C-alpha cells in the first residue's frame, strides 16, 4: 500500500480534503500547489506559478486551474471544483474521485459510470513547466476529454477581476495555443501530446472564492479568464500529456518526457523520503552556478537567517554535501559585500540581521565535523573574516560590550527569529543581550580558535582568543543563568526577561556550549516540562502571562501568537541535539517516540512536508507557511542525530 494514499471517503469529504495541500516545485522558484481535490483555497494556489523577474521579485499565477470534462454519448461530466459565494461549490468533480496517491507524483483516479480516468501531475525540475498525464483506463464507448484553462496572470499576493486591459487574443501553435494577458508577462504555452481542437469562447468566470484567505481576513474573491476550451478524443488504454509552460515544447516528446521526469523522482515511500523530497523543493537555482535555499512556501523568498539555519539539515542530512558547498559558495559574494559595506547583490536578503553571520559559522562547523580538510581549505578564511568584522564592531546592529558579550537593538527593529510586527510595531521586542545570539557567539569563538589551531596561526593570537573566549563564557553564565534553573531569554541593561522561552535550548545544543553539563540538564528539563509539544517547541510557557497558543483570529492575534505560545518544529533539531548530549543512549527511545508524532504530519496540511508553526495546544494544527525550510531541516537533523547515535552504539 502506498505511504501517502487517500481513499474515496476522505477525498469526497471537503472538510478533510480542502485542508490538505499538494506542492510540487522546480529548481527555479516556480511551483504548482492546490488542495487534494484541486479546489484552490488560497490566492497563492495555481497550476503554474512562477517568478517574473521583469515585473518584481514575487511569484505570479499564470495558469490557476485546468478543468477537465469527460464526454460520452453526449453526456458531460465536469471533474473540476471551485468555491463561490455562500459555500457553493461548482462543479462537484470531487464526487467522481475514487482514490488519490502522491508517492511518485500526485495521481487521482476518477470513475464516471463505466469510465475510469487516471490523472498524474509533475513539475519539470529545470523548466517552468507543469505536465499532466491522462490515461483512460476503462471506457465502453467513444470518449472525448474537454479542458478549460482558468488564467490569472497576477502576483500571488493580489487578485484579478474582469477588466478592459487584458489581452484576450491567442496564437495557434503545435498542438495547442499561446497567450499573454498583460505586458511584462511571458507567453503561456498550453500544448498536448496529440492533435486537438481549440474552441475560442472567451469569458470571465466571476466570483471564485478562496476560503483560506477569507478565514485570515484577506481579500478572497476574484474573476478568472477562460479563453475557451480544448477537445481531444481518447481511446481506452491511451495516454495524453498536457503541458503548460513559459516556453513552447516539442509535443512529440511529452509522453517520453513525463516518463523521464518520473524516473528522476525519489518516491515518497517513507517519512524520511517525504522530508528528503521536501528538502529538495527549497533548492533555488537562478543560474547554473548559483544555489540558494528558499525560506518556505507559498509566500517566502530567500532569507539569510533561515537559509543558514536550514543549511545542514537540507543538505548534509540527506547526503548532499556538495549542495552545502554550493550554497556557501553562492553566499560568499554577498557576505563579503556586506562585510566590506558594499551594496549586496543576488537573492540573499537580511544579511544585516544580528545573528545571521553567527549562523553561517554554526553551519560551517557542522560541515567541519564530517569534512574537516575540505572545510578548512575552503572556509577557514571566511570564518576568520566574519569574526574579525564582528570583533572590530563593524556590524550595524551587533556591538561588542565591555563584558565581551554581543548587544543588539531589538526595540526599534527586528533582531531575532522570534520578532514579528503589527502595523510597523514589534509585538515581542527582544533587545540587549539575547541568549541565543551570545550562545552562537561563544560557539563561533570556539570554532575560530579551532580553525586557527588547525591552520597553525600565530600562537600569541591563539592564546589571546583562548583568554577572550573564557571571559565570554564567564560573562554568559553571569548574565543568563538564574536561580530558577533556566536561562533568561534576554537581558536589557540590568533588566532580565524571566519568561520561559525556547531560545535557551539553542545554548545547550551548540557544538560548544558555555554551560556546564549540570546547567544544561537543568535548562533541558525546564524546556521539556514547559515548552515541548508533539509538534515543536513552544515560544512561551503556558504558565506565563500572555500565553496565546492558537495562531488564529485577526492579523494582530495571529502575529501575537507567533512568538507567544505557538510551537516551532525547527527548534526540535536543537532540542534533540541537546537531549542526546545529556542523555546519550537512553534518549533514543524518547526521540523515536517524538518522531512518530511528527510523522503523522506527512498526511496533514502540505502533504509530505511540515508547516512553519503549530498551535501550542491540542490538536496542534499546522499554521502559517505550509512548507517551511527550517521545520523540515530541523526534523531531518534530528533523524540524522538519532541514526548516528544508534550507529555508534552498534559499533561499541
């Protein structure tokens, strides 16, 4: 039985199927995303969604959906589904679904009387090209398929409506048509693997609604343009492939191309394979020589902090060490541009955030653990230059204070991953000495010392770094350790934040932690008791005033919950790393039980991936970005840590 298979009972239950989404991507930032029954519930959903650099840095929905109709003996059976006003869904194509499987690629089986039709979708890895393969498995009389494309040609964050500016013309091409609704957009090429007829019948399908946007309080209603419909006869056992792309394709190769693309896929046949596939979906190659990691879907771009926090998990944890090197090599240019106070070019945003450069060194240290010689030869100078930049107080929002800890301003501007704003104001400002920033700082100093020793640098300079690092450790302990057995989240001047928050687990998990083992165990016990959930680590203890575990309601309520009670899976990577350091072999069974609860999410929300955050209380519903790079990376690292420990124990 397939690992990810959904039967008729679940598929026809819209309350179930509309809350589960399918995502497929290429390596150029384009994607296809919709629900299990292909009823779009977000403005970001679409069959072909892709960057349009001529216009902006956003993705754009070109082809929103593609409705199929089965015609036999003059009777028409429409397989599509759209939501309209008043909870009205039309047509009701989902009622014909018999099963859905997405192990190799999303595959839906429809049954209409004596007709059984298979539909499979995949996204080309290199091109902005969505392919759909239709196979008529059973039919007792002549059958024709009719297809209606619903066009949007808009940003993923906007909606379109009937207007007089749209270009409604089209051009006939090999086995299909091309069209472009607005200047600045590429042509959309819609083609089939066999000849067909296109009937031009332009109309605007009005009042389509997106239920997820409606729930979130966003604009949710739009009109989509339907230029007409394609018709093509199909015989029992025959396969037809449809292509939608920003370039014309060779239609004679479509059937073979689909088979070749399938062969390149890793089947989603296990928890690990699901996360491995999801990890690959964050890879972005704007050019052959560049590789970035996308922050998440559906609305995020490339953010420096999230890229480096995710880097070891999305590369080394799935056996892609070469991808780690490609990402660092791509980032090297913008990093040095930032260090040298020059304009930063490329896709990497947010290099000026206080903790980003420290996460770079954390990631490089992870690479060093298994690739020592390569790491030293390629990244030793980078580590030293970053540390020199910070120690010389050249960072715009990271200042070395008299106690040798790093201070940053978090009152007026975003300083950490937990920050969120509402109407331009920070909701949970963290300012002064931040616990995770200074844990990363101590770790980075120890990495610098290690690299200097391996490089046989000047002995006097090494001794100075050793002495300096010891003062940082002492200052860290004096500043953050409290008599309640855990760490202050931040200290602003003489005012500590006594709230129990998750950043202290990062301090335990570092390869070089400033804490003693006893202190680490005390902190870990507090995190386990008050912050751990089956889906991630809470951002605030339920015992604290202002605890808000549910990411729902108004925009302000959601933004507040973001850092005041919701649970984040990415922190599990650090939690499990800390847990193994403290409990060793006795921690394996605990981690296995935790991973089982996370595995349940493979059939929820975005199928085969993990959400950005989860509600901090039951039923721990996934929220925000439905596929989030740090979440996937954190759990992949946890799985790798468990496997490594088991291997070490087996070899004893």
